[in-house]
């Protein structure tokens, strides 16, 4: 889907107090940004921000960081954040490829991947956010008990993601291929803009939750 460029988006982002500029300088120091010791949760690809903002509102005891690489999309997040003024939420305009420069080892407690770009061409498989390539990046920044949650309506991407877990340090703790009809995994589910749109079309939503493999289950 082609994104519409919004004139002045980059300037507005540069001036926003809710965006952490030069995030690599905060590596290992993110708790100082929020001035507390609350757990850090990260959403990669925030879209227009509905998901992470609702989380931040419902869980003031957790600090949230949203990464979005498209300026025009991030600007929509910032417009909402200007209204809400959530003190436990900041954003990075950046790329997931740079995660290991933004965050130190074990700094993040949970990672959310919601309706990520499927990169359908096989030669682009390494760019997919649930790929083994990215799982290695997540493994480094996640705390020992860290969790990854992934949702998509793209069945091919989901099956790819499930296969990639076998090559990683993680294992599937929970999984469903029909989230909205799952009596366990749908409890407390927060829908993204895409999730609402696709589910209204009748698309089933797939989700898994990953945890690190235990020594008893190599």
C-alpha cells in the first residue's frame, strides 16, 4: 500500500517532545527517559498508534516505546499523543534493523509485532519482522523472561513465522489461527486499525506468543 506523504511531517516530528531523537544515545538508559523503573514494552511498527496508546492508557505501570519508520504515519500517532499526553509513552522514528543500537541487552520486557509488512517476495524474507533474522535481534534486547506477541491476518506470513521459530532461541507458548473466536487468547485483546478493518472483511486473525526455550525443551 502506497503511503501518502504529508508535507511538514518530518519537521513536526523533529519538534515533538514525544519523539526520542538519536535513540542510540539512550541505549541502556531508557528507564531514565521515563524517570522510573517500570518495565519497558516495545511495539515495532505502530501504525497510527491505536494499539499502543490503548495499552499505555490501561497500564500506567508499564512504559511503552513505539517504533515507526514512516514519517506521515508517525505524525498521526503524535497528533493523538498531543491530545492524550500519556507520560508512559514515547516514539522513535527509525528502522527495526537498528534495534540493537537503540536498546541494550535485556532492556525490553515485551515486543509487539502487529500486522507487519509481509514482504511477499522470497528474496525479501529476511526483512520480515517475525523472521529468524529478526528473532536473533529480539533475543538480544529481551530480558530473560521476555515475550514476543505477533498478530497478522496474512496466513502465508503467519505460517512462515511459525516455521522460523524452530530456528530461534524461542518456543511458541500460545498460538491461534482464529484469535477472535479463541476463548483464551482473545481475552483482553486490543485491536489495531488494520485488525478491525480486516476482521470486518471476514479475515481470521492469527496470533502467537513466544517465550525463550527452556533447557528441558531444546
